[in-house]
């Protein structure tokens, strides 16, 4: 099956965060591809990737990067596909620098930025975009939301049975 989502990361060291996106897309049976590209070390390859993505059938790009985090913005500058950015906690500023790089894009070059290390939410956002034209995937997302709500209800049932003594000292 042809990939619908492309997961791109600036470095192989970003894999622990970005594989959460891959795992979630696998769970939903959304076909994807993964690669490493660097906006600073391989800028021509990044531009070529972004320019060709739509023609290869990609519908959403998830791009993770740390520190200067130029990768999502450079991709967004070269395509009209939705780009979901994942700031990676990889430097002394603990990912805040990467987050700012993604949310402070200039007008006309949007990047939908997730939380620092938010790989799973990036995949969820990509799936929600795809589900706008895929009823089967929309149903899977409905089930996912129901399971999430069920986990909260179960947690409250457990907490309702917790007994404790309150002692003032």
C-alpha cells in the first residue's frame, strides 16, 4: 500500500520520539514512510523531498526536529501539504527552542506544531486530517476516542475506592 503520511526527522537520535508517531499510525493501519533529512546538512534533499511528496501520494507530513528545528518550516515552504511539526527535546533549552521555531513561522508558511516530544499527537493530527475523506479511518478514530474516555472512567472507579486517613499533625 502506498504511504499517505511521511514521518521525517532531522536526526536518527529523534527516533524515540518519532517512533511514537509510527506506532500510532500502525495501530490505525495508516500507511507511512520514514526518513531522516537535515534542513542544514542536506537542504537540497529536503527541498526535493517536499516538492515531490504530493506527487508520490503523500497527504500529510510529520516533521520532527530539535534545537533550531528548521526542518518542518523548510518542508512547509516547499509544499502545500499539511506539515505537522514535532519539537524534539534535544538541547539545553529542552525543546522550547524547537517549539518556538515551529510556532513562529511567517505568514504563508504554516506548521501545525505539537507539544515538545509530541510524536503520538502528531500522528493523531495526521490521522484526523486523513479521516476527513476516509470514513473507515474516521471510525477507527471514533473508537480510539471512546477507549481514551473509558480509561478515564476506569481510573475514576479505582480512585473512588481509595480509602485514606486524614490526620492533622
